[in-house]
């Protein structure tokens, strides 16, 4: 499969291998530095007012060299540039650029007090202290300076990755004091991160969100063949792009299609306690454009759900005294009815009561999506309850559900842990969070980097379950890739939330609006 530059995600080690490929075929390191720095300078000119005061923080490595070239270019274009180089020893190429900056008489701060003054007067601060691959914590006077810069009323721009952030995990590294295990980590908090060449995987991790601001890719000429040459099997992780999300929709539809060719989804959801979950899941399924939608809810909920979703076939399940589903409608005792459905989605608002229901669904030869209460029930079932399943299974846990399902104790699941979560073929796991991660056996991790904090709201997951279930039903009917479909559904859900927040604020992304804006997003993008 041809590598996609926009979708490529690399670790520090992978980026080093790809860069080395360029050096091996004749690209001089100095030329690459000029190429990258020119792209940075051009973007800074677009972001910062002409002649504005800019503070350059340059480190000892090639990231610092990039930054010094940017300082040179901005100085020659008339900007009021001041540089801070807190390290006396630099790599040879970086030292050459420092010497030329001296020749041009670009001002350099010498003392801590002078640095504080420059931070306070600057319109923009460029962080080029450390590049990808940093592993040591920032400590001492440098940590103090970064903390002051983080509080400045200036546009903070990180070059490649904010200093103090681990390239692969996105976490702030170590402690602010190297001699203290209790010190808070210190890292540069950027408003904009200008990522060079390829996106670094840590920038898409939840832990990085407070530090990276808006991430922009400056590709500077890397090609897909450069990735394929050194990674012929492909990179082990990727970013889900808009193009990926569009491709998985199966559009345009044939002019001769009909509803039975566009998928039939069975939603099993709801309880008297969580009535809204059934409605929101139904609205999500409506947004998917699925050809047929059948919904099973407790008997007392049927008229309410039917009124909200008139296009759906709503069926009444027997319910317990507490208003949860007790048993499926009598029609479901006939095994032939299950052949009508292309996919089953279950869990939204279910409560923890219907254990027997989940056991019944696990043996059905249909793609099965489990969310919310269904996942909590699954976590309590013996392993053999899941062992005989052969049809595709999609699990969509949030971090707490993920811990219960897979038994780890870490507060944040690592990419390696998420990668290992699906232990059998035809199982797809969606680890939900600020940046959802989709994993399956023998597939690269797929990470979604759109979205909004406005999705941190009850009902958002119900909409995702319905949307994903509908798209999976259509894809299963038409023989399309279910992994790509699940990744696309996650992307459209996040993009719909982002657009809803832009139109209604982060406080206005309720489930009904979210379902509506998912369709608006699809209409605008397609």
C-alpha cells in the first residue's frame, strides 16, 4: 500500500531512519537544514506581524541549527530578532550558524535577567531548544525560563515538537529538578507546533494536548517512496485523514441501489433509566445513511423511541422490574431473523443487568459492536464466552472500560498496550479519548486527531455507536474493509463534534446537534 505523507506517523527512531535515507542518497545535512528552516521562516512571517520582536530559543543540536537559520532569515527580512543560546557547546553545523549570527550581529541575551526582559517584550517566541528524540528532563535555570515563556503574552511556536515532550509518548519528560522525583515536568507550551517532514506520533497522544497547540505539517519534500524504501511493510501507525474517511463511505452510491443493499443495522439499547441513550444511538445510525434500522428497546420505551425515529423499525423487548431489557422479543427465538441483519450494535443505556443477552449475541455470526454497559458485562464474563466467536467484533471502550477489559493498571494506555489489545483476528478495538486509537491484529494503529473537548459530554458515545454500527452494516453488506470503516466512523464523529463546537461553542455539542453536524461534515467534505 502506497505510504501517505499526510497520514504518516513516526517515532523518533523511525524519523531518524527516514532522514538517514536522504543523507545516504546524497542530501547534505546542511541543505536539509536550510530547506526546513526556510519553510519555518516563511510560515512565521505569515503568523507574526512585520518587524515584530521575536525571541529565538536555540539548542545545541540540529533543531537549534534550524532555529538559528530561521533567526538569520527573519533578521534579514527586517524582524527584531533576539536569540537565546543557553548551551556553549553545539554540534559543528549548529555552531557555524551561531558564528554567522554573531557576524550579522543578531542580538544574543547573555544573562537570566536579560532573557526575562526579552520574553516579556516579545510578540513571538520560537522554541528550538530540543528536537525529536529528547529523553532528558528540563531542569534548573532553563526550566525557569521555559515556565516564564509559557506565561508570556506572546505567540509561542514550537519547531518540530515542543521542548520537554517525549516524541513517542507525548508526555512531559521527567521532573523540573533532576534531583527530585516529585517535581512537576517542565515543557514548552506552544500555541502552534510546526512539525517537520512527518508528524511525530507523540503529537497525537492525549498527554501532549496541553503543550502542542495547533499542529501544522511542513513536509519539505519527503516522498512516500522515502518511507516505503526503509519500511517496505509500512509504518506501524498512521493518522486517519479526511481522504481516508471519505473513501470508507462507499460513495457515490449506485443509481440502482436500494435500502437492502445499503445495510441493515440492529441496535439493542436503552432502559427506563437511560432512555436518551437509545434515541441518541438511533440518531447516530440515522447519520450513517444505513439502509435499514431496527431497534430493540424495553417495551415501555417503544412508543417514545418510535416517535423520535419514525424511519426505524422499533421492537419491544420484555423488561425487568427496573426497566432494563430482560429478553429479546419472541421473534428472535427464530434463528432465521438474525440473517436479516448485516451488523448488530449493543450496549448504549443497557445497564449491567442483561448478562444473558450479551452471551446470546456473542455466538451470532454477524459483525457485533459492543459499547458502554455491554463492555462492562463482557469484562465480567469468563474468557471462554468470547473464545468461540468467529465473526468480526468491534469493542469501543473509553479508558476506564479499557482497563476493566484488558486488566492493565496504567492511568494512560500506551500505544503498545492498545496495539496488543486485539488478541484474535477479526477483532477491532477503538480506544476512545481526546485522540482515539483504533487497533486490530496485523493492521497499523489508526489515530484520529480531530475533535473537540466539547465531545466530553454524556451521549457522545451513544451517537458514535449508532454511526459506527450503521457504517459497519453497509460495509459488511457490500464487502468493504471493516477496519477502515471503523476508523472512518471515529473520524466523522470527531469532525462532527469539532464543527458543532465551532458553530455552537464547546458547551453546545449535545447529542442531537452532534448527529446533525456529522451529516453537515459529510456534506461539506464529500
